[in-house]
């Protein structure tokens, strides 16, 4: 059987389209969103129905490796029940992790990132890059010395016995664990901007400020603390927070569009229309994938 993956930028309508597909065929939704895995922020993270939604408390340190194991188990269980798994998300790495067997790097040693950041900031970019070149020449050749984030990450990986530039990059490979149809929801930029603004206003109307107040009153993991909008709502007046969230969300959506262009085998589907119409087109794509080729 086939696995259906639906990817798209924030506010492209992924959840509504996935639910419309599930209304047409026997299916279950599996979330591939790095923030929807947390309990306690359903409004801020726009949680819908499906597996792997709200599975971890806010103090849990999320990892792609742990998510991948859970996603594979969920997809396999749905397939064994002869239902269509619909993997839905806007986090490209989580989507690929759900579909493929990614060879993920080992976890870094405690405090490793801070040590390498201190080296970069104290000794300078050139010295940190030289250290990287001595440990992982291929990664050093691919990273500019002034790219602090990537130099630090490459050093962190090299210390753990991995590389920022592994010999085979399975993240962007075409291999999947099961036959898969990968759909990207394409929405014109002006429509997407309007949807982002409308969604942001709707969050505040639904009570996201109280939700965030409850969340920040408890311990937060470093991964949960990165949830888009959490800091703005916790620290800024409402009008300023709303404006900042719209700007950040637009930037994130542009980043997600880049992921769409890199996902192997992705079929683009126009999504500025009724989700039920989009769903019918996607179901037809899945049906075509089942038909044997002639010739």
C-alpha cells in the first residue's frame, strides 16, 4: 500500500486538506510537525486531529530520532490495518524522517554546543573554522567561516563522530520505507500572507495569551521554547506580539517553500481553493500510483 505525505507552508491548509482526504478514503493522519508534538499549546501550534499530536509534555527535549521511531511505528500500524497513512506537516525534516530511514547523527556530548560557541566567540571565526578543518575537512570546505551557526554545528557533529557532510545524504534522497506519494500545497504568496494574518488574529481571539501564560509558568525544554510566537506573546503587548508573529510566520513560510523545492518526487497541487476539491485531486494521484504501468 501507499503512504501519502502532504507538505506545505504555514497556513497553506494542510490540516483541512488531510481531513478532507480522510473523509474520502479509509485513512489516518500522522503529524510531522516539530511543535505539534507538545501538549499545552494547541492554539499556538494549530493542532488538529491525528497521531503524534500532543504526545510530549513541554519539558520534554524533542529529537528527530525519537520522533522517527514513533512515526515509523504509526505508519506501519496504519498500513497493517489496510488504511492510508497521511503524513502531514510543515517541518521538512520530520516529514522525511517519517517517510524514510534517516541515518541520524548521535546526540552531542552535554555542553558541547556551548563549548564550541565559546571557542567561536572567543578565539574568532578563523580559529573555529581551522579547528573544523582539522576535524572534518569536507564539512569545513562546505561552510563559510562567518556562518557561526553551521560552524558550531559542524564542530559539534565532528566531536560526536558524525559529519555535516556525510558521504551519502539520505535526507534529500528519493528512498522511502514504503511507496509514497508526496504532495506539496501551492498557495499564491498574496493569499498565503492573508491567511497568515487571519490565522494570527484568530489565535488571539481564541485565547492564545492565556494558553501561553500557563505554558511559560512551567519548565520548558529548549525545543519547546522555540515554538514560534511563544516568546512574543509572553513578553510583548498584544498588538506588538501579533505584528511580530505575522512577520516571523511569513519568514518561516518562505523557508518552508524552500523545503518544498528540495523534497524529492514532490507533486505540486494548487491549494487556493476548497479543501475538498484539493482532496479529490490528491486521492486521484494516490489511485494513479496504485495502477500498474502499461508497456
